[in-house]
C-alpha cells in the first residue's frame, strides 16, 4: 500500500477533515492534497508531525510492503478509487 493511500485512510480514521488535518500540520490544504495525490512527499518536519498526529511511524508510512487492515467500507472506497482517480473524497 502506498504512502498516499495510508495517510488518506488514517486521516479518515482519526476523524479529521483534510482541511482540519492540514491546519493541524501547519500546511495548506493544497500541500496536503499534493501528498495525497502522490505529486509530492512531505518535508522532514511535516512528516514528523504526520507521524505524531496519526500515531504511526515513518517506516510504516513509507514501506509499500506494509498495509493497513481495511474494514469493509474502506475496502469498497479504496477499490473504487484505485480504479478511477486514486483519490478519496
């Protein structure tokens, strides 16, 4: 599972809107959207904030061989989005 998919799922699980999560990190929504789309990777300081807010580690987020266990709703959304734009609403 890719970094971009993991952070999007974890943001949802924490109950954040993307706008709120971006504000919590001290970045713009556009910057977060770039991370979620895979267009950019966060700088070190932003990655550290993500780790803290999402209660995870950098190694988990960046290791493509490690995946989250998805519930049925997440599986449905993940499979549907990966066939279209790759970005969750």
